[in-house]
C-alpha cells in the first residue's frame, strides 16, 4: 500500500475472544494535526464503541494501527494503540469467515474509484440462510460505521480517502455503504 505524505492508513483490529484469530480492516484518511501520543488510543476507543454497537461483547479485544505517510510512501511512520486484554466474548457471532462488507465509493468511475472494507462478522440471528442481513440490524451497523468514521476523522484531522496500491493519488470517499449481503473471507476459516 502506498501512503503518501499527508495521508494515513488506519488498520482496525478485533478478535471475538481468546483463541480466535484477529480480524483486520483498514481505511485511509487525510491527516492534519494528528497527535501520535493520544490519537491511537482515541481511535481504538471509537473502534471499540463500533464493535460493541454491532453486538459483540464489550470485552472483545480491539486495537488500532496507524501508518502515517512520509516523503517516502513505502516507509510510513507507525503508531499503535495500547493492547487490549484477551477478552471473553459471550455473544454468539457467525463463523469467522463471514464478514459484513462496506463499499467505498469515490467520484471516479470504474474499479479504481471504489474499494471494499470487510467488517467483523455479524451476530447470530442477524443474517438469514441466503446471507441477507436483517434490515434493522444493517441500519444500526451503518449508523455505527458512519459515527465511527466521523469520530476517527476528528481525531486524525481529515476525511476518509481511498488509498491505492500504486502511486495513484488518493481519492476522497464520497460514500461508505454497508452491503445488505454478507461476504466471506476464506482465510478466516482457521481459528488459531
């Protein structure tokens, strides 16, 4: 991932409880006025609020990794929030390879103008046998996602941007919309 100067990539990390693999997702932001001493823990706090809002146990371990772009896009500065405890999730969630999916859209058309953000798995009972999320649950997740992105933008000092794997300039995200269908990530099948 290329992270140009003036931008950052925030990686949000969560785990249902001890013994499960960590789940990661990321989002780019324009950056201005970010305080590396307090910012990582504030961002992790907003991520933890999101995790709780989607129905995970409040004890689910979460953390965040922030990579801040420098003059050399391949050598960002890295900051990490304090590590959470192991957690002991009590809410039932779907299988680890099942994810909720948010679609990133910019003003550009085509594949270069959109991206995906895999979110943690939903709670049991919120998705039917066809992979469709319950409408009320999906609305709550979308609201929590919007709030989290706004809160993180306030900490980091800029709006959400789509970062690219090549040297293409980042593009402002116009919408981040939760899909009504769950997605799968086969690599999450293994717990351990």
